[in-house]
């Protein structure tokens, strides 16, 4: 794999701004009562779509540490085919897919938006949407930079 210029911590002002954005998104989600597990599923699903190994490694590890079931992470890509996910999780995953694939879809389909705003109040919807925006930014930075996986004991 070609070694790339790393866009992350080598530009500390921008990296710190992204980290601050992430912290604000998580704070808004907590204040809105969005379950942290939903945020981790959003991060995982966007990272799957964007093929971001660095983020998949990090967020699967964090999700399991927060009590997420490895089984649900294993089947996340096929979430529509299982009953393992709640109504809110399903709406968040559909919104994640639509927002992550907006260049192809050219919009978030009305049915996806309507379901998300049915199961989340306005403040929760905003927090979930901002999490999707944030993780897509992180994915693009890591994929473009070929961010290496950290050393981790198995």
C-alpha cells in the first residue's frame, strides 16, 4: 500500500477542530437522550460503507467496551434482515446509509427522513444527523491517509 501524507494530527488546528466537533456532537446526543449504542452503530455502518478499516477497528472496539453485542456488530451490514435492532436503531441505520450515499442517491429519501423524524424528536434527529456528518468526515480523512490500525492486544 502506498504510504500517504497523513491528514490528521499533522495539522493540529484542523484535527483539534474536528475533535471539538465530535465532542460537541456527542454532548448534544447525550443531552437529547440518544443512546450511545445508536451512535456507535451509526459510526460502524458509515465506516463499513466508506471502507474505513481504521474507524471500523476503533468503533467496534469501543462498542464492545460499552456493552454492545459482538453478534450485532457481525450482522450490522445485513441489519434489515434481522430483528436484532430496535426501531430507533433501524431508523438511524437507514438515515446513515442515505446520508453516507448522498452522492449516489442525490437526496435523503422522504421515507427514510419521515421514519427518522417519527422515532426521534427534533433534537435527537439533529444529533444523529450530525453524528453521521462527523463520522463521514473522519472516514474520509482516514481512508485518504491510509491510516494504519493501532497496535491492539487481541
